[in-house]
């Protein structure tokens, strides 16, 4: 199945989180914090949202940092994705 976001929505997939602390202690998967860095998988077309013109400035393939508690988690075909608003993206990682 393929996801195609609408309006100002962006589909992202988390990048792998670190399995150890800086001091070398290995963390079980449940103790690891979810990474806020993600790769963009799909981008909506923008348009008029709440009476304002939204122009999409992010592109598929870019790595972004997004707000910690934003978005909706979805699982499709065994893969996990997050659907967020473009406004929840804090920065593009280069």
C-alpha cells in the first residue's frame, strides 16, 4: 500500500535510534527514546488550509527534525510511519 498525504501533511519514517548510551550501556528497545529525526517518504500538495495558503517547502528524501509529540503513528505492511503537519517540522537536517 502507498500513502499519499493531503493538504499540508507529510509522511515520515523514523531513522534508527541509538542502541547504547554515550558511556556504552546497551539499551533494550523499550527503553530507547523514539528518534525525532525522520526521512520524508511523501509530501502533500499544500493548498488552502484554515483559510491560509500553504506552500510545501520540504521534499521527499530529506531528513527532518520534528516536534516530539506531534503526528499520528500508523503501521502499514509491517512498516511504521508518522503523519505530521508541515508546521510541526522544526528543521531540515543536512
